[in-house]
C-alpha cells in the first residue's frame, strides 16, 4: 500500500484539478501530460518491464490514431469502434514485432522497429485512396459521448485519466504478479530464466502485444482530442523517442515513472513553446535539444530515473 | 536503352552510400555500438559545405580538404565527451545515448538554421557527362570518385597498417586485445573518429547533389543501416557490396514504382533481411541473436 | 529403469564434433559425476540435456519421455534443472525473488512461491541475505543462490556445472556438504566437476569424457585407475601400470 501511495495521490490530484481549474490552456496541458504519460507507460510495459526496447512504438500510436480518424470520416462509425479496431490492428502488429524480438537481439531489434514504423509512415503518406495521403485526416467533431465529440476539456481530463489509470494498473500487475516476476527474470537474463522454466519467448511477445494495444488506444484518443491526424507526425521516430523518454526520465520499469517523466517533458515543452513559439519555429527546437541532452545525461548518471533517484534518497 | 543509365546511377549512388555505411559498420564492428547519430554528423557536414559556399564562396571540394581534419577532431571530441563514459555500459544505455545525441544535433541545426532546405548551387551543378549511353551528373561523378578513393584508402589502412590491425584485433576480441597491451580506449577513439570522418567527407560530397535540412540525416542513416545489416554488422567489405545492392534497389525501384514508394522498397528489404537472415549476406549466422 | 537416459547424443559445430555418440543412464537417486579435460564436451552435453542445444543425433529421455527438441523452459518443467558454470544471478532482483522465480514454475501463487523460496534459502544457508540484491553476494553465496534457485523448480534431476570452480578452498567443503545433503535427500544429480578429490568422494559413478566421447563409465575407483582416463588428463607418456 505504501509503495503505490504516491501514484494514488498523483491520479487523485489529476482528477481533482478539473473541479478547480477552468483555464483551458492548463487543462489542455494536464490532458497532454496524462496522455503522453499513458503512452510512455504503455511503452514501459515492453521497454521497461520486458526489457524490449523499441524505437518504433509510433507505429502502434499511428495505427490507433488512423483507426479512430478513419472510423469517423470513412465509415461514420463511433470513434470508440476505432479505438477497438486500432487496438486490434496494433495487437496483430505487436505479435509480429514480438516474433522479431525473439529472433533479433539488441541493436538489430531496435533498428527493425524503426524500419517498421517508417514503412507505416510512408504507406500512410502515400496511400491517398485510403488515408488521404500526406495531408492527413481531419477528425470530424460530432458532439456526443459515443462520438467522442466533447468540447468540455474537463471531461477529457477524466477520460484520459481513466486511460492513464488503466495503463498504470497493467504496469502494477506486471510488478506484482507471477508473470511479472517471470518477466523481470527474462529482462535480467533470458537464458537463466529459460533454465528455470520461464516461458521467455511467449512472455516477450505477450508484453509487446499488450504494449502495442495500449499505445494504440492512446493514439486513438489523442486523435479524437487533437482533431487531426498527420502521418508524418503520428508515425514519426520523434514520437517513439518521446514515449521512451518519458519512461526513462521517470524511471524505467516503474509504474509511476512514465507519468512523472511526462510531467517533466510536457511541461518543459509547453513552456518553451509558449515562450518561443512566437519568435520563430526554430526556437521550438530548443526543448528537443534539451530532451536529447537530458537523455544522454539521464542514462549515464541516473538510469533509474526520477523515481529511482527519489526512492534511493527516501530509503533509509 | 535504359539499362546503362540504371547501372551507372546505381554505381554512383552506391559509392556514396558505401562511404556512409563503411564508417557505420566500422564503429559497430570495433566498438559494438549502434550509432543512431551517424546521420546527424552527415547533416552537419552538409551544412558546413553549404555555409562555406554561401558565406565564403568555397567550392565544396575545397571545403572537403577542411572537413576531413575537422570531422576527425569532432569525432575525437564526441567520443571523449559523449561515448567514452558509456562504452562499457549496457546496450540500452548506448542506444539512448546516441539517440539523445541525434535529437540534440538535429535540433541544434533546427534552432540555428531553421528547417528550410538549403542547396549548394555550384556553377557546375547541372553539368553532365555522357558515358556509354548514360547521362551522369558531374557532381555525382566526382562524389563517387572521391568516395571510392577514400573507401579504398580506408580498406588499405585497415588491412595493412599496424593501427588497422590493432583495430581489427580489438573488434575480434576486446578482452584479449587489452591483455595484449592494446589501449582499447585509444582504439575506440580512433575508430569513432574515423567513422565520423567518413560521414564528414560523404556529407560534403553530397552537398552539391542533395538539399540539406535538419532531418536529412534520418533518411541517409536508414539507408546506411540497411546496407550495414545486409553486409553483416562489422563487415566492411560486406557493407560496400551491400551499399551497391541498396542503391540498385533504390534506382530500379524508383524506375519501376516511382520515387514516392522507393523508400518502402529498401525498408521492406531491410525487414526482409532481418527476418530471414539477420546476420546479413556475409555475417556469421546466429550473430544477430547474440546481440554482440 | 533409468530416470535420465542419454543415448547416442552427437552435437557438431561446423567442423568440430563436440559430442560424439554419448550414451549413459542415470538411475533414480544416483549421483553421477562427469569429468574430462577442457574441451571434452562436458558443457555441451549439459546444454544438450537442458534444451539449450538440440543434438544433431541421439536422444535424451526423462522417465522414458523424449526431452530432445524441447525448449529449455519446457525441459525444466518436465523436471531437469541446472546451474551454470559462469554464474548467472538475476542481479537486479533480491536473493529471495531470484529463488521465487524458480518456485513460480511450480506454483501460480506469488506468496506461496516466496514462502518456498524462504525455505530453500534456509536450506542452503542464505537466509540472512534474503532481501539483499543478488549482485551484492560473494561468489560462494552466488553458488548457493544458483543452487537454491534451481531447486525451487522441484527438479527430478539436477545438473550441477562446476559447483566448486572459482571459490576459495575454505568454501568448498560447505558446498560439497550441501550437495551431499541434497543427494541424501533423494535427489538425482549429474555433476560436472574438475576437482577430482571432490568428485571421487561424492559420486557413486563417474562418466569420463575425452574429445567428445565417453571413455569410461564406472565407480570412482575404477575410473580413476582407468588407463585412458589417466592418458586423457596427463598425456600418454605418463600412464601408469
């Protein structure tokens, strides 16, 4: 109970904010913090808990985003259907990536995930007949809950918060359960784990598939919230790195870590955008320079992330 | 007759890709590091050529003379401050270090020079040479020639020089080399610097041919990685041959399905190799599962 | 009726035949030692039995059921556990959790697994270290951890790979006693060992390997005096009458 207290406080606070705050800009920031946190946590399931570092997770995010957008524009379906379809497509893709994770180790696997996401990027950008090509798809706003046409940002906070808590619970399960222990063993030393009867291959595939599905849900909800799906952004390597960054800064393989990491990353980004956005698009790049440097510094000096750093200081 | 044109284009393109890929595979072969920032150094070299041209009216081939020692120093410096601390760390740490470097460099370029495309428009940029029924762009031809000379020099160095042998020894067995008295840290510094110099040269050679913008590195590095994996990570000769194969796929693919989809072709080739024979055409089977 | 039967196991790597036609049986409750100079193929044999390598020819059976071709985790679930010569603890996990991972192969309940782990740690003498991270252990302690972890999977046959290697002289007797106790408790053991004094004292039977083949199979006294064994270790010029 003690260990999850900080997380409970975090989510409770997030849930209470909309009751007190009306400013749409602040609410928007909170929504993005929770959303990128959830996506980072979803990545963390594969990258942190299962030890399968992928830099191509944008493929799942994009699949979810497109599923939601296409459900609305092409077939007039509820975007919730899009969420399900996106999750299904991502899970299927996740199985393929999972298969690759058993054939390829280390850098080969990372490269493969990047290649996959780029194939999807190019496919989505060029396949005009299906995805409206590189112009992207504007997501139609149809008022109502089942069409996820919600103008009130406070409701969005709670929807995304629900998603965040869902992903957090999955992470928690991975920390406490039998499968979680086995996965930790696989992460530490796959062969030793195999020798102890741990079904390493199957666990890795399962972790990646779950991670993929949850990432897609994030993508689908993001698309509905933001209202526009641009293939070059949604399948970009930048987004994949952003998921990893949130998890690493916050604490790889910890449940709350990605959310804390997202707080840091999103607030810095929003602040810098606000400060420099007007001066010229170039300055917006400053926050990305900070990301890059932060990544280099963090993995070298504080690989346990914020959570680990704080945890080490709190431990007697 | 389109064939001579395709062949010639392939060779010219392949020569440049080879230079990029060979440096990348050298770094992996000796240091076991996957350098995700390789493309960014290429981008910086292209910008160097551009600004030298725009501000000082230096012809790129003049800049080449400067870029060689300059990028060697850049290589040594980036090794010392960024790579050396993590050279013995876990593979994930190394991946994120080079990824972080890549993001930082891309955005330094973005902040300093904006996202606009820049192009080195030399007087001779549209000059062509006719050879055996094919039309070659002069700049491409020169780029190819220099790339070949440089790559050949690199091969010779690795094969016959003492330092080259030392580097190959370290690639084969890090610990044994250290036990033999080889200063592995210096070998790594040198390897990294040589790899960076290769892209430094390649970038300048590319500047009269391709436009430069902050993210141009990604496109080339992905191509380079396809060549590196196809040729077998660490295998320089393999990377060379594979670079030609990738260039062929791109050129022929461009011709058959058009430029819009050609990137998909080599990406699919890449995924295909990874699935079927990840060790590449020339690598030892099973090397990819060891991650070493 | 043998518990573990190795029949004609052959394993090649390119031009090298690491194991050639290796055959022997292990009866329930036996402690069989595997000896041989470096390169004899002992570790390869273990890899073949535990499922990490698949033999090119031959079979391994447990209780009559085929093990060859199964994945390592499957082999473990069938009842073969092993330790590694180069110790492989889960460094980032606590000692208790290390053992619990093994126990979780037999039970789905995490709490139950941890209880079992505590008992096993007591058995190998690592109780005080239960909450320490595995990376903080000394070599001797790591050996015990590896043992406890493997035992947690409730194996029918335990493969021990060089359990006395790399530890100082004072720690050896303790480890040997541990192995003896396990054997006395009814466990079937297959033990690779370099230390002749240890293995001849502990084993009921010894199988000697040389250049991938079995050159002797019998009680310790017989094998220790076997001419081929002596030649293998000391070279032909040294054989004694």
